[in-house]
C-alpha cells in the first residue's frame, strides 16, 4: 500500500486509467481474492436488445471459484456521485442474464455510508486501498480495515462553518425555491452576509452532492432541512476573539442598547446565547455576551464602562473572519439560526431551549 496519501483527480477518465493501472500491477490487492483477468470497457449483451457499456470487468479467483465483477468506476465519494454510480449499475444488471455478473462499484474509499448504501442495493464495492465488500447469493466477503490513502480534492474545506455557513443559514431562513445561484447571493447580501458569488456557488454544489438540496428543473430547493440544520451544529466552530472587555452596563437591555448603539452604531450584536429570550420562553439572564466588529474601541467607553470586578457584559471583539456572527441580525439580536446553533453547543438547559427553536425553524418546511 502507498505510504503517502494521493490526491484524487477530478478528471473521471484519468481516475479510471489509474484504477486499471493499479489493479493490473497489484493483482493481490484484495488478498485472498486474486485478480486473474481485467477487461476495460465491457459490452453487455442485453436480453431486451438494449446494449449497455460497463467501465469493465474484473475476474477474481476466490476459494477455487471465479467471480466476474461488472464494474462502474467513480472518482468521488460524495452521496450524489455514489447514487449515480449505483443507478448505472442497477440499469446495467437488470438488462443482462441474472447472476452472470456481480455488480460492483469502485470508489477511492469505501466509507461506512457507502457500505450501507451498497448493502441496501445488493451491490458490491471495491476501493483503491484494498478494502472490499462482496455480496453474492452464496457468500459475503468483507475487508474494511485499510485506511484511506486517497484524498479527494474539495473546493471548500468546510461548508458548515464560519462564512461558508451563511449559505446554509440563508436556505433555512424560509421555505423558498430559488431559480438561480445569483438569487441566493443577492438575498444573502441584503441580510448583511459578506460572501462572494463564487463561494455561494461552491457551497451549493457541495450541498447538492450531499443530497441536501436539489438543483433540478431550474429550481434550487432544500430536500433535507433537518439534516442541514444538524450539519450546521456539527460543523460550528466557536469564533476567534481578538479582544475581550469586561463591561458594566445597565441591567435593562434597552438602556444597555442605547449605550452600545451610541459607541458602536450597528457594529455589534448580542450573542446567540444572550438572544435566546427573543425566540423561546426562558428566564432572562443577568449576564450577557456581545460580539463587536474589530473597530477602534472609543477611549470614553473604556473609561466609563470597563469594570473587571463588577461586570455583567462580556464584550468580545471579533476579527473580520468571524463577521458571519452578525449575519441576518436585527435590532442587534443574533439570528434565530445562529441562536439555535450556539445554544446547541452548551449545557442541558440551553440544549432544551435550542430544541424549541429547532422545532420553530423546521416547522417552516413542513407546510
């Protein structure tokens, strides 16, 4: 096995060539299954006179018997790409003599999620790391302990954190179908999201590959809002804070807001945790957290209100990279989705409040 991880090419034909080259050189890659024959591009003789072309055929010798695997090769493990490969195999195998070939998907890496789909569809799988899942009427052969040595290139490392997360938050804002990527981009800008059209497009492509949204028939729409919301929580990263001030402000939120507006205008918001009472029934806190853009803090504000002993506000100055926190905030209140995400990261009581907000968010998509 290769010691260094390889970057999978986005070119499907190049990846197919790499697969055939590796299998030709390492015929014992799936030991104890030994490759005894490899055929590139297999013409399947159809029973319904519709001929189909497979990527190839691999013949294994396994416990004194031969296994003929008709293969479909894909260079990505994204759900949408996997489903496309499975669909091709199902069409191929349905038109040939039953039992003549074992339908097999070849991927860079057999992840647990892919294995589950293969089991459901009664399809076998191989990867380039020596892992295999082969299911026939007579036996099941499995090896899944080889680590992934084939890294896939991705356009955006994490679509569910920081600025990239704005796209998912926008989609969850209301149950609406969009005609164009630019419609989503313009909608995000109106809500204060600082993000490029290119980033919006890349995130939408990734969401489509994960089968969370659909981009068919000229419409962009959410298929799995609950999963999208869950992924935002899982992918959330606590913001980097450039500076923290301990501040003593009036206990009345309205009075405190007047002061914060005076010095920071619209460059601040209450954190999600401190915004909870605007979205759910909960006891008002006497301690608050505020996020503020990385601007110059007026000396007068520091002299009047900073109090490290008797403070009731934690004033967090955030760099430009964390400005997604202010996205879709109104009246200096964190957005409903940002509030939900922050609460979901905290203790049992906060998680219970988050559940109420979660129901409110998802109810929009059940109408």
